[in-house]
C-alpha cells in the first residue's frame, strides 16, 4: 500500500510570519497538535503546541512572536508513492509521529502514526511506535 492511500490530503498550514497566537488558535480550531509551516507552497518547517510553549513562551516570546521563532526547521518528509512499511520504518528511525508528504518541495499531505495503525491493521505502526517510544 502506498502512502498516498492513507495520507490526509487537506492539511491546515500556517505561514512562518504568522504569530504564535494565530498558530495556537488554528490548532484549537482544527483540534490538532501541529501545523506544517509553508512559504509560497513550499514546506519550510513545522510548529507544534509543544514548540509554542517550550521554544516560545518558556523563553520569553509573547503570543505576538512569530511562528518562525519557535518552529522546527529540520523536517522529515516522504514521497506519496512510498510504501507504508517504508514510511513506518522512517517514522520509527526518526522517532516522529507525523510524516509530511511532499512532491518535490510542495506539501501534498500528512500521515500520522494513527493513520498507519488504522489503515495497515497496526502491523507497520506497532514497529514504528516501539522505535518512537525509545528514550533518546
């Protein structure tokens, strides 16, 4: 099975120039814990609720601080034609729970560990979760 078969295609995005408060509001509205950060359709980072608190607010940033000040820039991506086993292996190796799917530099979807668990009957997700859960 390919990633394109299990990925979520309609992904809420945010610009790096938006505020941390705007990111938090968008996360609350969508009931998600992270947002891909894009500029002109290109994936440039990801901001999580934890990033807002730990990298932003805990270091004195205000709610008006920019997403770019707290986002993660080193993003792991995968092509939509990759198979789910490869994606799960990558998630386990990199200890990530979300994998952004790109065609070139363009964001086309996201796969969460839960998507893999649901769509692959848990086989790939179980191995990935064991790796993700190992202490760093």
